[in-house]
């Protein structure tokens, strides 16, 4: 037990693991008298040139808050997050068992029914995560725990997205962000990521379980990423002929270079694995991942399609009192100042119907509330709920009005976050000529940012030549506007250099 107290509450005990971005400790929660795991991250180790440490801290706390809302038994529970001195910290439940990398090393060769059982459980987790939507970005065996009862738990949800600069795969030390052996081609090239990115990583994990090694290895990160981009994986049945043809087909589908050629969802992958799951037998002992399928486990269905079963007829509820709009707005402002976004969202959503009934659906009061509601939904990472609100707001203004364009821009960002790169790309492209019109948009920075997003989406969709051309022209214009030393052109230049290295 050390003397260091994190957040005036968590006393660090022993180091569980460490890497380039920080350490994981066992710790003692002095308030609730329980053992926890604490992940410490150093912003200065991962912040690239031009990245403000305070912004990284803000993003970290926001991502931890969003991921803590995902409810699934296959995700580690997040208890707390914040900053302590120079460290960011994430407090999680302490999970007993073995990480998947050690589990694989102890069971060589790994039984293929075990591999199927692990992959199916991961599909269940990813199905819930992608519905939020969140992309894990760093799925690998070291981020997966096999518990004594055979269930699988995924760690580090949301952390990789904070550490990703969104503009380059390199930190200021020249090291790729993420794990190159498990990195999808679009992620390696700096493109937009989505659920399809996690599905590729799932394919790499499954390949490693079945073959004992990752499909693409090399002595350098660039060499590994180049193989991800251009080489086909060796079929696993050449290494282990007893593996079913159907399982190899699922694996190759996951490892498709083009995101559009991979399965459409984790749910689809799960359904492909169902015929291969064990249906009878006796677990071999603790840490047997087939155990949960003796009583089948499946991903949660789409909650939007779930119908609550009818219950006994209840007496009519009393008519609620009309909310005090002014008092509620003041309360929302206080919650936003304290960073309590989820509660602010609930209050705003609750008062909108009453405000519309009192002032009219298209009144300035209701429009102002809707703007705040949409903005808070985006800040809280609830992009699926924010998208229709933003589209509705855009329709309130003439087509070329700057306000309408800004709402459409925010809607495009939602599409990007929801893993719909083609739709986001189409929206950004339709907005770009309007933003380049000074009268519609007086901000000279916005067209540059739209062009940067277009380039990253082109990378995500596999059009690397068009992405390179877009970035090259963007660099010329950004240097002309800001000068070569400005952070924006510097980031574009690094992305182009990295793109050239990987393509070469």
C-alpha cells in the first residue's frame, strides 16, 4: 500500500500494468471500503503538438461520463473519473480473472469453441456500445478480461477516443496511437472511425485466438500498418484444418480491407456465430468462456424496438403541474456550469412540450430551448438523439441562412459519430461551397475544418488518393491563411507525411 491518495479518496496499492500512456493500479476506496482499479494517464505523454492539456482533460472527463452510461454486464463498471495533479484518473470496478492475452498463452492451441464463445460475448458488448454510439478504438486481448465464471469483460471503453487526436496517428514521439496489430486500415490512415473499425479489431482478436498470432506482424509499426492495408490474411484453416469453414468465412468477412465490405453490425456477426456456439456439455473449469452459452447469452435487442409488456391497468395519473420555465432554465444553467449534462438534458427535454404549448412550437422561446437541448445532447455524446433535433432546427430557417448551415454542420458531425461516413461526407460536401461564401459564413476557419473532415471520411471509405489530394490542397490554403507554423497546417502536414509513409 502506498501513501498516495487519488482524488482524496482512492489509496493506491500495487501496479497491475503500465504502458506508454500510464499505469493501472489496484487501489482502496476509503469511502466505501472496497477494492477498485485506478487507471492513471499522463496528458503530456499523449498530447501532440498544439494539443492543450486542459482540453484533453475536458475530453477525458466527458468521455468517461458518456461511457459510464452504457449498461451491459460485459463492460467494466466506471465508478469515478477526474484529474489529480498532472494525472487523469479513471476508477473502475476491480475485475478478477485473466486478461485474454494471458488466457490465450496458457491454453495453446486455444480450442476453437472457446474462440467462438469469446467472440460472441464481445459481439454482445459491442452491440450495446455501438448503439450509444461509442467506438472502442482499441479492442485487443489486453483490454479483455475472462472472469472465473467464463464471462468476458471489456476494459478501457472511451479512453482510446480521448487519446486519439483525430488528425494524425502519431504522437509527438512518432508512435502510432492505438495498437498497430489490431488497427483497421481506415484508422491507420487517419480516417473517420465507426463501428466497422471495432469489427475489424474483433476479427484480428478472433484470428489470434484461432492461430496463436495476429494476422499481420512486423518489426516496425509502419510495416505492420502497411500489411493491414495491402496484404490478405493467411487463411486460418491452413494452420488448423479442424476449424469449421463457416468460422473462417466469418473471420475473413471481419478482416475486409474496405469497411463497407465488413458485416453491418456486431449483431450480424453474433448471428453468424450462433450455429457454432456450444449447446451442451460440461465446462472444463473456471475461466471457461463456453460456460455462459450453456444458458445462451445474446446481445441486447434494439431498445428503440423493444415493447414493454402490458401490465395491469393503472388508474389515470394526476395532471402534473405546469413547470416554471424561468426557474427550470436557471436550474439548467446551474447544471451546465457544474458539468452535469445528463440531468440538464432530461430537464430540457421535459420542459420543451410545456414551452411549446404555452408559447407556440415556432416561438423564439421554444427555438432557444431547442438550440440548448441539441447542443447539450451533443456535448453529452447523445448523437442519435441530437440528430433529429438539429435537422428540425435547420428547417426553421431559410436554406442559406448561416444558422441553418451551422445546424446542418452539427448534424453532419452526428452522422460521423454514428458511424455513417458516406452520409456525413455527402452533407459536408454540400455545405462546403456555402461555407466558402463569405456572406453565408464570415468564419474563415470553418471551410478549412470541413475540408479536413472530408479528407478523413474519404480515408475511412478507402479513397486514399482523393484524401491525399484534398489534404494537399488544404495544406496550401491553410499555410497561406495562417502561415506554416500555425497548429492547423502543422497537423495537416503531419497527416500527409504519415499518409505518405504508410502508402509507401
